[in-house]
C-alpha cells in the first residue's frame, strides 16, 4: 500500500531538514529547514491517519500547521531583531556567550 | 517503659533551647556586643542547667535503657519520626557538649577572634550546640542525619570566617570531606532501611532487624556508614582535613571540634553501624583495628614532624581517636567501654590543650615551637596547665586519659570470639608502643616550649643569667601581651581541669554509666 | 584430711589497726601534695613543713604496721603461711571485669614502706637546707612528696593497676624533679630522657599486665574470687594454677623489660647517670630507696610469676640473672672512670641493683630484699654526703678531680659518714653491706649459679676499688679548685646550672670563707643514716646464727601449701612422674614451686638458704680489702705525685737511703701497678666500656628519638602531605579539569548545539534499538 | 446544511466542567485584561499591570484549592484528553505560586527597564497558562499544544531586552534549538500515533508494550529527547547556560524554575501514562541522561565566574537529580516513590532557586554586575541578604535542615527503593555529585563571608518591597520545608495520576 512511500518521503524530508539545521549558517535557512521537518511530521501523521482511517492524525496535522505558523512568526521576529542589532543573521556570529 | 518516658520534654528543651537564644539575638542590634555575649552565655548556661536537671532525673540503675523517650510524627511519608531518647552512652557526650559550649562562651567573653562580629560568631556556636546535642539523642536515623549535618555549616563558617591565614582552604576541605562521608552514609542508611523491609527509620527497630540482612549486603552497607563515620572520627586515610581544620580554626572552633565533633563519628559506630550490622562489623573489625593502630603510630609520627603547636595537638587527636577506635574494633563491651571513656577523656583533655594553644597564640602571636621557650618563666600558670594537660594526654594513670587508653590496649588482647586473637594481640603491642611515642612528642613539646630561658624576641633577656625571682614581671614591662592566665580563662578552664582529675581518680563515675548501655549493644552483636 | 591437719595446726593470725589501715600511708603524702600545691606558698616554711610532716606521719604508720605485722608473725605457728593483710575495694568495673584498689601488706611491702618513709623524711629535712632560697622551693617539696606518695602507693598496691598507677606517678615526678632546674637545656633533656626511657620499658608493663590478666583472670576468679590483676591471685595462679607456659613466660619477660627500664639495668641504664642533673636530695631519694628500686620490688612482689615464667632454679641460667650479672660488672667498670662524684654513685647504684636482680634471678629472694633494705641507707648517706660537699665546700661542683680533695679536715662529719657508708657499700664486715651483699653472692653460688657468684665477687672487688678511688679523690690529697677557695669562674658551667636558684646570701657565704662543715639540717640526717649503714646488717645477721635472722622470719613468706580450698586439677611435676608428685605434693610440707600441689594453694616458692660459712665470708672480705688497698695505692700515685718529696728527703738524710730505695722499689712496684695494670688493662677496658656506653648504648637511646623524628618528618612530608592529602586535593583538581575538557562543547554556536542534540538523539535511538530488538 | 453535516458526524457539543478548568479560564481572562489595559494605561501607572498579573495568579489559585478540596475525585474532560487529577492540581498550584513569586521578582526590574511592560506580563501569563494546560494534558495533541504554548512566549521573554545583543542571542538560540527539539519530538509523536492509531495517552499505554519494534523504540526515544531538551538534560542542555545568562534575570528565574518544571511534568506524564510499557527503552536512556546531567552540570558549574551562568549549570545539575529516580521508575513498586520524589523535588527546588534569583536581583541592583566577585563581603554590609543567600545556597546543596535536603533525600530514597544494582550505582554517583556541588555553592558562600568587599563600597542595598516579599516567602518556605519535610513530601505523595501504572 501507499503508506510506506509516504513514510519514506517523510523520513527523507526529516533528514534533509536535520541536515539543514546543522549545516546552514543562515538563520532563515535554519528556520526553513525546521519547517521541513515539521512538514515531514505532517506527512507522517496524514499517512498514518490514512492507513488507520482515524481522524486524530488530521487534527494533529492541522494543529502543527497552525503552531508552525506562530513559530515562524516569532522566529522571523527574532531574526529581524538580531539583524537590527548586528546587521547580520549569520548564526556563527551569535556566540558571544560560551564556556 | 513509662518510667523511662517521664519528663521526656527535657531532652527536646535541652536541645532546642539554644535556638531560642539565636532568635533573641537576631533582634539585638549588632552593635550591642556585650548584650549579645550576655544573651549567648545565659542561653548556654540555661541549656546546661537543663542538662544538669536531666542528670538529676536520669535513672542510673537503668542506664542500659533509653530514657526520656519521646516519639512523635515528623515525616510520616517516609516513616521517619521525631524519636529521641538517651542512655548511658549518650548522656556523658550530651552533657559534655553542653559543658564545652558554656566554657567556650565564657572564653569568648574576651577572646572574640578577628574579624570580630560576636553576634554571628555566638549565634553559630549556639546552632552548633543544638546540632551536637541533637545528634547524641536522636533515635531515628533521619533525625540523626539531620543533626549530624546541622553542625557542618556553623563549623564551616567558624573556620572560614574567624580562622587563620589559610582558613578558606581549610574550611572548604573540612566541609567537602565530611559531606562526602555523610552523603555515602545517607545512601547506606536508605539501603539499610529498604533491606529491613522499609518499615521504619527508628534506630531500635533497625538494630532489631538489621542482623537479618544477608552478610555481604551488610558488608556493603557498612562500607557506606564506615566512610561516613570514619571521616568524622577521623580514621587514618581520611584524617587529612583534621590538621588543617584545627590549625586554621579559631580557638573556640578547635575546642568544639576536638571535644565534641570528632565524637560524632565514633558515637555513630557504637550506636548505629555496629549494632545494626553485626555480621558486617565482624568482617570489618580487623580492618578497623588495623586502621586504628596505623592511626595511632601515624598520628604520633605526624606529631613528631610538626613545628606548630596547634598542628601537633591536632595530629595527636588522630592518634588518640585511634585508641578509641581500637577499643571499638574489639567488639567487646570492655573495649567499647574504654572507647566511650576515651571519647569523654579526649574531649576534656584535647579541648583543654586547644584552649591553652589558643591562649599561647594570643600572647606570643605565634605557635612555632622553635620560637617558644621558657614559658614557665614568663607565664608559669599557663605553662603548668599545659604541662598538666600534656601529662593527662599521654595517659598518666590517675588522670582521665589513662582510662581511655589502657583499657583499650587491654581489650585488644582478647577481642570478641570470632576475631583473630593473634591479629589483635599484634595490634595491642603496636598500640602500647604508641603510648611511648605519645609520651615522646607531648613531653618534647612541653620541654621545648615551657622549659629553658625565654627567647630574646619575647624579652627573655640572656643578660641576667643569674636571674631574679621577679624575672617574669620585668618581662611584662616589655611585652604587654605576655601575661599569665586571665580570670576568664580560669573560669573557662577550671571545670575541664577538675573533670580530668575527677574522672582520672574515680573512673567508675563514667564506667557505671556506660557499662550497661554498652552491654546492651554488645548483646546485639552476640558478644 | 590434710586440710583439717593444717587448720588444726594453724593459729588464728593477729592483726591491728595499723595493718588494717596501711592503705592510708600513701594517701597522707598525696593529700599533702595537694595542700602544698594550693596553699604551700602562703605557709611560713613555703610548704616544706607539710611535706616533712606527711612523710613523718607515714613513717609512723609504717612502723606501727610493721610492729603489728611482727607480732602477727610471732603469733603464727611454725611453718604456717602468714596471710598478708589484704583489703580491696572496687575502683571501677567495666565489661564484667572488676578493677580493685586496696592494700596488700606483708613483710616485703612493710620493709619497703618503712625504708621509703624513713629515707624520704630524712631527705626532705636535708632539703630544707640544701635548697634554701631556691626559686621553686615549694614546687620542689610538692613533687618530692608526690613522688614518695607514688612509691608508697606502688608498695601497698593490691593489684597491678594500682601498682602501675604508683609506678607512672613516680615516673612523672622523676621528670619534674630531675628537670627541676629546667632553665638549663641539659637538665630538661635529662628529665625527658629519664621519663622516656622508663616509659619505653613500660610497654612491657602494659603488655605483661594484659597478658597475665587475661590468662589468669578466669582461674583466680574461680578459685580465689579475685581478679587477674590481684597480686595475690597472680602469685597463687603462677604456682598453683599450672598456667600455660607460653603465657606466663611472655608475661614475665614483658614485666621484666619494664623493670630493666625502671631499675636502670643493662642496657637501659643510660638514663640514670644523666638523672644526676637533678638536685642531690632527689638523686639520693631516687637512687637509694624509691624509683630505681621499683623494678626490683616488682620482681620481688610478683616473685612466683617470675619464678615460673623465668624458670628460676629450674635451669642453670635465666634472663634475670644474666641481666643482673652484666649490669654489676658493666656499671662497676663505668664507675671507675667517672670524675663526677655523683656519677660514680649513680653507676654504683646501677651495679648494686644488678646484685639485687641477680639475687632474685638466682632464687636468693631474701638476700635481695635485704640488700634493698641495707643499700637504701648507705647509698642515701653517700649521696647526701656528696651533696653536703658540693653545698658547703665545692660551690655546687661535683667534679672530684677539679674541685675537691683534702676535705676530710674541713668537714669531719661528712667524711666520717661517707667512709662508714663506703665500707658498708663495699661490704666490709661488720657493716650493713656485708650481710646483704655477701648473702646474695653466697646464695647465688649455693643455688648452683657458680658463674654468677664469681661475677658477684669480681663486682665486689671493683666496687671496693672505685669507691676507694672516689674517697681518696674527695677527701685526701690537697684541696683543689673550688674547695681551695678559687674563684667560681673556672667552672662557670656548674654555676649556671645552680646559681640562679640558690639564694645569694648562702651562696656568698662560701665565697667569704672556704670549705666548712654543713649545718645540722644536713649533718644530722647524715649521721642517722651512717649509724644505720653501720648497724642495719644486724637485722638479718646470718653469721650470728638463726636467732639473728629476723628478716627471714618476718619478711620471707613460708612456702607451704595453704589448704583453704579443694582444687580438682592435678598439676604435673617438673622431672618426676606426675602421679607420685601429686601424691607427695599433697602433704603439707609439699614443695611449692617445684611441683604443683594437688590440693591447696601455694603463694611462695620454696627457697633454700645457704648456710653461712666464715671462710666464705672471710674470702669475700679479703677480696674487698684487696680492692681497696690496690685502688688506694694507685690513687696515691696517680692523683698526688709525691716523688719530689722523697728526693728532697734523701738529699737531707742518708739514713733513710734504705727506706728510700724501698720507697723507690715500691715506687717501681706502684709504677708497675699504675702503668701496667691500670693504664695497661683496667683503664683501656673501662674506657672502652665507657666509650661503648656513651656512643653505642646511649647513642642508641638518644638516636632512637632522633631517628623517629626523622622518620616522622619523612612520613609527614611525603606520605601525609603528598599521597594522602594529595589524593584529596587531586580529586578536586580532576573535577575542575573535567570542566575544562567539557568547555569546547559549550562553544556558543547554535549549529553545533543542534548537531550535538540530534547526534545524541540518534545514537541513543540506535543503541536502544539494537539493545531492545 | 451545516447542521446536517454535524448530524452526519452526529456531533454532540462536549459537556464542559467549568469548575474543573476555572483556573485556566481565570488566567486566560487575566491575559486579556492585561493586554487591553496595557493599551489604555498611561506609562507612569503601568505598575498596575504587574498587580493585575499577580492577582490573576492568586485568583486562579482559589479554584485550584476548591478543586482540591472538592471530593469529586479526578475529573476528566474531552473524553480523557484533559484530566484534572491530584497530580495536575498540585502542579498547577506550584506553577501559580512560583509564577506569583516571579511576578514579585520581576515588577521592579521591569518597571525600571525601558521596555514595554504590558507584553511582558501577557507573555508571562500565557506561558503559565501553557504550563497549567500541560499538567492536565493526557493526549499527544494537547501536550504538544501546551508545550508550544508555554515555549513560544518564553522564546520572546528570553529576547526581552530588544537592544541588548546578549538578550537577542539568548532568544535566538533558545528559539532555534527549542523548535528543532520539538520538531524531533513531533516526529517521534507521529511514529507513536502510527503505531497506536490514537493520540490518547491511555490508548498508547496499551499499545506501546510487549515486543518493542525499532519504530516503537525510535518513537519513544525522540519523544523523550524532546522533553529532555526542555528540562535541559545533558547533552540537550547546551542552550540553557547561554540563554540563562543572556535573558533578563527574572526571565531566567522563570525559565529555570517554571519552564523546567513544565518539562518534567510533560516527561513524567508521557512516561507514566503513555509509554510505561517501553520502560526497557527509556529507563536506561534516562539513567544515562541523569548521570551525565548531574556530573557535567556540576563540573561545568565549578569553573564559572558569572553567578547567573553558574546557577544555570547548577539548575542543570539539579535537573539531573530530579531525573535520577525516573531511571528506575518502572522497577518493582518504586513508581509511586519516584513520582513523589520528582514532585517533591520540584516544589523545594522552586522555592529555593527562586529565592536565590531574588538575591541575585537584589544584589545586582547595587553592583550592576553578575560576576561572582560582586558578592564579595556581602555578609559584612548586608547580613540579612547574606544570611538568606547562605540559606538558599545551603538548601541547593542539600544540607539539612533546609528544604533542599528533603528533595535530595527523597530522590535517593526512590532510586534505592528499586533495589537494583543500577539504582545503587546511580545513587552513589548522585552522592558524589552532591559533594562536588558544594564546591561552587560553597564558593559563593566564601565570597559572601570570607572575601573583601570589591572596591570597598559597603553602602547598604535598597531592596524594593516586592523583592522583600518574594525573598520572605521563599526563605520561609525553604526553612519550613526543611524542618517539616513532611509538608513537601505530602504534596509529592498525593500528586498521583488518575490513570497511570503505579498511580
């Protein structure tokens, strides 16, 4: 049945997202990678919902989308803040505090 | 049992009264130093009064049983209760702690170490008193643990704030050491608790049921307790905090430390570790004995290597507590009696020695043995008191020290059956040699500091070798600090001196008290 | 049946108040001590009166008790065992063991009691003058009194613990007394050494007591109802309880080590000469009747234990005799080369103690005890005489060669008493020493210890020799040094020791007019003691027949089996088959010590007495006189060269040519003596012995302390501070170090954080998957 | 038409027990009030807002009490997805009270800062609301929502000081890692859902058990990781020190106490209610996490010179102690004891840690510095603060008779009650760590008692009233809970799930 392909797709997306989070130095890109992961999660939920024929998955997916939107909003706001103060959004430069 | 429950308020009052004093002092402004001292002293005296009242009420014919027993809910969730009582072993130590506190208060009247602030200093001392007294009366492991730990912080600050140059290092070391021990001790307590069916933390209950635990489990649990108590005693490998703490602590701190705090460890062995885990005790006894005799010799050697009077006395504590532990390790009631007696004796004598050391420091501003000399000429009374304590400390018959030392050695000849006699007889001989070394370093100390002519730097003028009887007077002219024993010191010291002689001449005053209680414990180990 | 027989034969023993209350004797001075300490300074005589009174009081008590004891003995049947008067109270009990305190009064203890109380009184009276004006006058009398209290307590002790108590108190006081003039480093070091050496011996005391206690306790409790510390119990147990040989041997040897230390026996004798640093009265008391006698007393007190443990009479030789014998000779040889008069006396004391030990070791119990008795008087007298000299003649110097000589005309009384005591010490008939010392030698030989008899005779010879030398140097020839009224500066050291402590008036007196006789406070004690040195021998004058052997009658416990109980155990017999032994030992006259009686108890071993033979006596006296004569001649030639006088004489008068030649020949003879014998043999040997003594034995004693300190220092620095403490501090460093290692993790970079986060999650996931599926 | 659709799904409006969710409602209302009031209130009277916030929290506490006293037994809404049982009530109470203390701590700080105040209170309240929801959530969805609800405002609070680079950095780091972690967690949740075909925890419990396929294991691990991040367990702790240091101190207090507690609530809920069957997976995982967290937190804290950062590491280490018993939660009959110890620890830890932050706030008002050295000689010129600080530090170090010890004690007790070898080993590790911990707590004490005052400025410290009150409350609580540990333990004891194993 189709579920496995969806799951694989989700897994791939997840890995890409993780890679992006770890490898990217640009805050916005990291943000987007995280979105990727969330979407992979959504795909998972929908796929399982499809297989199990229960509605919970859909509901969860909807919630995730909504929350993700909020997160992105906050995230962009923070990135903007950083940009205002530093004229840069390179994450590596955000290492004033360490040790 | 009802007889033993009569007046069971006295213990609680005697333990927590000092805290009341602390509360009062909280509301007295810092500037009112005399008032502070007065309140503190009065509190201590009142506490001692309660203690004496306890003495009068105590039923000496039943010294083997817990008296004034009080038990109420405390932490019901973990089956721990506020359970206190006192028997022949606890009583002397309980009273000792009160007496010492009072004397230290008196001594503090004109000996507040820098940087002053008697308010904090005395308050800490009162808290300390509560902790010490409480430890000796607790009949519940958790309660015991709380009081056991309660003494840590005040002592930490006493050393750290009012101590010598190296105080911060010393205080932290003292604290970490003890805490390390007590942390493992707590784990051991809990393990014991669960192994006995998680029924209760009450010491009598655990003594009843502890023996049922499988032997090798016991050995492990005992290990935990051993570290906890051995650090406090301190036994040989765990002793290194002691010299630093003692040397750096202010006089009052050293006195309390030597007189009472060290006893918490040995008391723990007698009251908790050994009766609760008899099989493990049997297993451990030879090693405890070994560490004890090592401590005896090792401490003595340490003393001989010292150039600082106070540090020397501190090391001597290691040796003396070695005798105490040797007595305990025999697991015979004879040996344990000796041990308990030794605790009290050591408390009186070494406490006194530290008092003297403190006063010497105050007068000469140094404790370098090499620089001190001819004290007998400049401060005859002080020096004679030093001599007296030295004699007591090296175990001269007729003074208290002997009755802790000699019976301990004696007891090692025939340990409890099951323990290797040859091993312990070897220990006995080594310990006997220890007494000689004790004589060596103590008399050496006395000879170098008290005898001879005062050194030039302290006004010991070599010009008039023919000497005059008013020698010391005309020294005082030059060195205003160097004066003989003051009235406060006399008041603070006399009780200790009397005690040393009294218990030396009439040891039965204590043995009568201790013996039944110890016997009760020894029956637990099937001795 | 034997039991009845004995009970019928035995008479009820009389007693008396003094006997019953002998335990008060040590208490009196103890109390006096406290009084002196607290109020002494305020009293008119600075507390000395308290000391003297207390000593006199205890003397009265002792004598009273002694008289009652004598009547008790006289009242007893022949061969009856005279029970000692024992009283005991529980002092403390612990762990089921009871520790008593009380009194054990019998002939031995009474003898010593009387002697101690007597000598102490005299010494204190003497000190009134000798220490007048001393800065620590009061302290001195306090310590002196406590010292006597300690000794007395040790003598009346009912059990070992009480005995140890007195023993240690004496040690302490000796520390205080020897170090009395502690401003001098040397004195305080000597004090430390004395205390420390004896204390080393005390290891043996502790160990021995423990061993004996635990081996004997059950038996004594069961059979006598006393603890294993009780002296009576131990004695009975040793002879009757047929103890395990190992236990009793170990115990005896351990105790004997303590005695070696206390009684200055070879090789622990080196503290004794140093102890001369103390004031002379102290030396006199320490060395005549108290401190050093303690060891001998202990052996005599627990004689059955040593008898069994050392197998006395059982074999040709045992530890006690050997040590005693060596001590006699070594000490005598050492005494020969001393120039300090007190050191001569000190070594002579050691040597005499050697006699006592040897006697005890060879089964001559009574003579040894008797020798304690006599020796006390003449040795005390000698010391006091020496003190009198230094006090009134030589300005506190004890250097015979430098500061004395020709004093006999200045201080006749001192001289006379000294000579009497010397003769007594040398054992010249009829002085006290003869009766006791000769008895020892005699009995040692009689008991089959021939070698040691010879040793004893040699010792006698040497004693005579060195005492004569000392006498000559002190009292004959021309006054030298201080005695000749020279200024003090040439012996400033002797000054510094003493000067600050003597009142200056008495001191300046010497300066004004030279040597003179001391005043009555000093001479009267001397005379009393001299009288006794002359007469004390008659207490047990064996030569004059049985009726004179009072000591034997009053002091020596009879060694019969006491039938006060029925014991089941049958002991084995040395040598003979046990059955027969049991059979005969059951008789009342069964021999204690050689066998273990089947029933009843033995308290004292059976000892024979050598029958006195005038020949033997004469021989030993002859030896002594030879020694004196030779030594005298040598001394004359060595210390006062008079040859010039002879030359002048001949030049004036030819008549004396013969005499001159005779003298010259004699001179050759003396030359022979002096050069060959003395310088050729005696001196090298003695010197060698002394060198060994100072550099080896003493070196060991001294360096023991040093080595220990070195070791201590090393252990402290390397083990304690580095290893043990290092481990502790190290752990702290490790904790911090870990922090630094982990620091890079906290790099502050988000991406790395994320990587770590996910990596950890992934690893955890993988591991757990592998584990769980 | 709609109605038909509803009819088709035969949809019935759920009956809502308003009493049960009254606390949440009150807080929500409070949020609206503050939000609106902020628009109309003049700047000089903005202090009203903090008052409103404070009273909101206290007000919300009332229904918590009434619910606790009402003998209705556990209530559950939305067919078991939202439960009001003793566990949730106890923790709601804890959140509300600690939030109130935090408000007290914040008030002066926020008033004196030159940033908008209204938002601060709104964000704070909403985060609290999220936490309250978390305590009751019994469904993956509600847990997720609650988690985000409490997290997102926290991100913004961390970055509160807009123009302060450190604050920005703190916010960004916290945000990115937080979102990343929750994404990972979501992935795990999706797998759980896939396996169990339900998001209701109690359903999961029945499904996730027996044979643990790889997917189940992975799911559990990812979910645990998500919460481990929240409780800043090593190695998911990296954000904490930086964020704590950068964020405004009151926010740090808030994060280190409330939000950490919320994380534990979620973790415990999931472990106890959802995946008890997967104990073989999460017990070892948590064992390792606990050991690492205690040790790393302590050794890192030893070498800090900034007191806030040091407290950050200390709170990481404390988290390790809270985790410790969870490593044996499913062994034998220890689960009850473990739950008790977790809750107890949270209670005493909240009291103590908030108090310590109060001290830092008070001191920094004078010294304007977060450096350790700025505490030099505190006792000599401000004995009151010094003594209080000593009490708090000693309590954190777990020294009787101060609150901290009962937390540590119950943790040890729980971990030993299991009686497993691993339990004993972990206990010993914990014991050793409790000693190391004193290394840096003692260090602060040493500064206050034994070190000289920096640049000799011994002018007194002016402590504003709210701060005083906060310090009073926490100090009193620390002492009381220490001397009468029964109280804390009692709450820990009654806080059990209506539906869980061992509960």
